[in-house]
C-alpha cells in the first residue's frame, strides 16, 4: 500500500496476477469500494509495444476507502494459499 496517501486520489492497494486482482476487485466492489485495474502489460500490447510483466497487475482504490479495504485485503492475502 502507498505510504503517502492523497485524500483526493487513488492509491495502490495490491499487485499480482490478473486472476488474483480480479478476485480481490470483486470482493471490494461487493462492499461498495470502487476500484481501478492498471495493467501496463496489456496497455503496451494494445499500442504495439510491451511494458511491464504479465503477472504485475495493479489494483487501486480511492484513498478515502483505504480503511474499509484493509480488512478485506488482509483476509484475501491470508486465504491465498
């Protein structure tokens, strides 16, 4: 998670494979937390060059939702095995 949080913007919450990000995204959105998925690899391919890696997809949330998202993220990480 980001150390310096801007109260009017989005913050990085989680990075991982596309499957993991989609799973966490669903859990967060079920609780009313809006998310943004940042996939530099897919974005690069769509414009003709590769950037990033296939397994580094970032999930961002609005900074004001961070406290609500923390327990969801912690539970998600503990149950990844």
